[in-house]
């Protein structure tokens, strides 16, 4: 079997493949994600990878299964999901990074579930123009 980065069909990716590809693009060691480190960059990388796994409709992973992959409680995954939603609303850089990661791993935005509403776009525009 070919390396995940060389596969044309992303539907065969396992959770482990997704984690390793995301780590490659985020320039993070997969083993570091499993440790208890709480640096801001590491926490954001975990959140982004959790998002990849949560929104993959083909894998249908529960919060508990994702937590087990990372040695975390399922409530930590739920809290990370909620926190990432807040970050995406506030920080364009994190939203763009997540979009790029979805495109890098899945080669499309089919699993990307964070499109801004028109109302939020208007609020951002007004904030930036003032």
C-alpha cells in the first residue's frame, strides 16, 4: 500500500493516516500530540486535527473514539470543538489554517463545516473598517 500522501483517493484514509498527514502539514511530531503538553501551538494543532476527524462523515468517529486515539476524555474533544468554533469566529488566521488543512488532507472542502454566515461576514467587515 502506498503512503497516504501519495494516494489519490482520500476515502481510504484511516484515522491514523489523517493524523499523520495533518502532522506533516502542521509540522508537528505525532508523538508530541499524544503527550500532555499545553503550549498554545500544540493545543491549536490538536484542535485542528480533532476537527478533521469529527467532520469526516465516512469514518463516523465518536468523541470517545477520537479521545481514545489521543489518550483524552471525550469531554476534552467536545470542549476543543467548541473552543475551535470560537477561535474561527475571532481569528481569520486559524480559520484559514483549518481550511488549508482540510484541502491538504482531503483535497476538497466536503468535510469542512465552518463556513461563515453572511451575518458574521458583515460583522467582521464592519469591525475591520472602523
